[in-house]
């Protein structure tokens, strides 16, 4: 039996904000693992651009045909201090 070494069968989890870096990471994961073997994770933490990032997350997931998606809200990050990202 020959093994196809060009595609890894393990599940890849990509933290996808919707920005360029995470979009490229999603493309690489899809190439290596295939869309059925990718899970995308999006974290909202009260950032100013949260709505736009969420739309980009959905657009990228749809573009690459990834079905396994998880969106989490991490509001508790504010308890340890704010940043310029969420003010």
C-alpha cells in the first residue's frame, strides 16, 4: 500500500482573525490537510474591529470550504487590562 505524503490527514486548527497572516495560515492548512481536516477558531475580545473581523472569518471559511468553525467571546481579557485593540 502506498501512502500519499503530500496531504497530512491530521486535523489542523487555525486561529483565524480575518487578517492577512491568519488567512495565509488557513490557505497553507487547507493545502496540507484538505478542507475537511481543518477547524477554524475565531476569538472576539471586544476589539474595535470585531464585527469586521468576524465577517472576514466567515468569508475566508466559506472561500476555503471549511465547515468546522468555532467562535468564542473572550470578554474576560478586559479583567487583566485593556489595550489599544479594545478601546
